[in-house]
């Protein structure tokens, strides 16, 4: 029985990444890194790279791209590193200012406890 989200053909994954097993120690990608395409797919481009560029026309998280491609996140990070090195995508982390102010959270917690 195979686990969901796992490809039963490891040789396909090996071929996709050119035998690489990791994106590298200085990789800017984690699960929530937003990826944005800087250009469209080019003729003759690897189909997975082209699919990533189409998906990333609007900002997409690495985990979303992996899910759409049906590939493990580790393989997706390698493919994204290729595109980043070629200048075809840019990567940015979500803004940390989107988190609520801790003082407001404390006030909400105090209010909930008083109910």
C-alpha cells in the first residue's frame, strides 16, 4: 500500500532533479515562501519548470506549488532553486506584520476569560 502524496517511481523524481537530493544549504525556500514568476515558460523548457511558471503568475506558496504539481516539497524546492538561479522566479517570505499585535491578543484573552 502506498502513502498518499508519494510517487511510486523514484527514478522519475531522480530524473526531474538531475540526481540532486536537496536544494542546497542556502536555499531561500520553506513551506510558506511566496514564489512569483518573473517571466513565462520558454519553448523547450522542462514541463515541471513551465508548470511552476504558470502557477506562479500570481504569488503562490511553495507548498501550494508542490500540491498542484503532485510532487514532494523537497523535489519542488529543487526545481524552484533552478528557476531562481536562472532569474525566472523571485522568492519572498510573507510579511511578518500580518501577525496581530501581542497587546491586542492579550486584551482579547483577558476579555474571553472574563466571560
